[in-house]
C-alpha cells in the first residue's frame, strides 16, 4: 500500500515527509536520520522492506498528540549544490531549543544537543520542529 492510513488532513508534516521520502534513495544516512527522529520522539518507528529486487520501501509510523502530528515542520538545510557545515559552537538551536537540528558528523548522524555534548561539528542536514 502506497498511502498512509488514519491521517488527519491536511497534516502538513505528513505531506512534507511524503514529499521528502519520495525523493530519496534508501541508504544508511537516511535510516540514521529516521533513527534520530525515533529517539527524539517525533516518530513511533519505521521499517524497511524490499518491494522487488533492487527496490526498497520505507514505512514510517508517525506519532500524534491530541490529533496533531508531532512533526510540525521539516526544513532541509544542506543540499547537494550547497553544503552547510557548522563547528560545535556554531550549531544552531531550532526554535529556541524546542526543535532539533540533525547533523552528519564524524561519529555518525546526531541530534544537535548530542553533537554539542560530544564536541563535534558537521554537516547540518535538516531542522525538525
């Protein structure tokens, strides 16, 4: 099944995830981003399955609170044409700490506060609120 069931329309967060996930190739960096979202409580979980040889699918179980999606906004920061790198001291706070920035660092894909705690900078992939 291609569509997400039991969703409240219009739910902007689901539409953004739909659009973002439809354009990605399934690789380990994408799975690490989903793992960060799961650990931060933005999604319940995810699973991957192979539809046919060489074609994989990601199923994301979104989290809701009182009928509203836990994800209000996802903003892609780094693009293939313009990479955005930050030092540890320059890692941005999203919505005064209410959201997270997801970074690709030398120790893996981390949330902003984990990167600050481990004292590593890296490429800012996206902001989630």
